[in-house]
């Protein structure tokens, strides 16, 4: 998976996934992907992280968020390797 990205579906914003750095998702201003808590009512300050793997793939991990992280309509337990088309 080279040149992979994450697309925010409600506004079509693209986030390029790094092959070397983690990307945090949450409402905290230190996150690389900041979500508005007034729009996303269940988002934690530090909600989830996207991590590059040595294989060139990425995984998503919940950061013990209050409401959990959902991938493809299933609640995430720990981490999960991402595949093209996955919905977080």
C-alpha cells in the first residue's frame, strides 16, 4: 500500500498516511486528524491512532476512548490492520 490516504467522508478531506509516522485522531489540537466534538459527539481527545507497519500497511488502534472505535460497523478490540475501503 503506497500513497495511501484516509478520506473524511462528510467533507471529502484527504489525509495522506505516512509510512514512517503515527497519526492520531481526536479532538485534541495536538492530533494530526482533529475532529469537531460538536459534530462528532462521541469523539475523545485522543481517540485512535493510525500506525504504519513494516509491511507497508497500516493499522488502527483505539486509545482507550470512552466510546470506542468502530471499523466497518464493528467495535474495534485493540488494533486492526487496515484494508483498502475500510470505514473507521
